[in-house]
């Protein structure tokens, strides 16, 4: 039996579809290799079966290496999600909802998400107003402990 180009494309699409049911994120690269081999056989219809297998193997391995060695490391999560407490201590953000008294919570926003969120509730030993800058001292549950490091002059009584 001779393998035609559409056999390889079908095989590749089946492997790509199998990735939906077996989420290992490796089968997809063999599927893309199969589709590439289908294109190769379409361009070179007289290619031997061993040449087709070689093309499929090389394309599959190259796609896998391309993903795991080059593309995946560039997609590093910059949100620090899942990082330890020490990863967020010292980060600074801007107060977007102040805490008029020490007993009330405020809200702070960070330019880069901390532990997966841009905004956090906070407590601070000194009252903060919107626009103030604050530095993270620690975290308790889902509330940050911060210290005010700057204040806006607008609306302040001296």
C-alpha cells in the first residue's frame, strides 16, 4: 500500500486531535510533523516510504526541540504566581483605594501581577490615600501588609 499525502495529513490531524484527550503537549508536535510530511509527499509524490518516515521523524523531533528548548522558555510567567512569600516582599504598587484608619483595608494595584493578581486588599499601620506608593512587607491569607513609602500632595492638609 502506498501512502499518499492526505494519509499523512489525516494522521497528523488525528494526532493533533488526540492532544485534546491526552494533554501531554508532546503529541501535537508529532501531528504537525505528520502534516509537514503530507506537504512533503504532495510536493514529492514519488518519495519512498522510508524517506517519508525520515521526514516525519525529523520534523517531529525538530518541532519538539523547537518548543521545549526555544519557545517554551520565552513564555515564562512573569506574574510570580505560585511563588513564595519572599518573592513579593519589597514589591511596590500604587494605592487605588485608601484606608482612612488603621483598622480598615485599602486596595493597591501593581504594574506586574503578584501571585496572579494585579490588585490586592492591604492593611497598613498608617493611613494611605489613593495615589500613595506602598511597599509589600508580607502577606496574610489574601491581604497584603504594606508600608507607605510616598504620598501625593494633592488634597493633603499640612
